[in-house]
């Protein structure tokens, strides 16, 4: 089953490059099972407005929303919780917003 991640970015965003490196490092472990849709807000401002994007980068995985550069482990947890292999202790439902601004 192919699953999707939305990654909001912009060409001028240095933190976006760092977030993309983290995201790519995690999803390569899943092969073709994970699809990332990269959305440049300069080219598609309507998508940013519809999602309420006020800062960059933003990675949306299911109900999880990462603002800033996320930790690799947090991205892995979000993928596993959003797309399968839920552990007994996982939290289902509800939106998770993780603000990790200024991290590289």
C-alpha cells in the first residue's frame, strides 16, 4: 500500500533543505511504500493557505504536522503511527504538531 507525505517548502528556505535530508533519510528505509509530495509554496500558495501553513518547513504525515526540522526518530514514529504498524502505546486520532524551529 502506497502512503503519502506532504512536504511544504520553498527554494529560498535553508531549514527546508535540512528537513528534506531528515525526511529522505527515513523514507529510504520504506522503499516505494512511501511517496512524498513536495509543495513549493512560492509556486502553489493556495495549498499553503488551505493547510494553514505560516512557517517553513512543514511536513505532514497523516495527522502529524512537523514545523521546522524534525528529529529522524520523530518522523519514523509518525510514519509508523500514520500508515501502519501501530504499537500498543501509540496514540490514535488527534493532530500532533511538533515545533522544532531552528534545528539543523
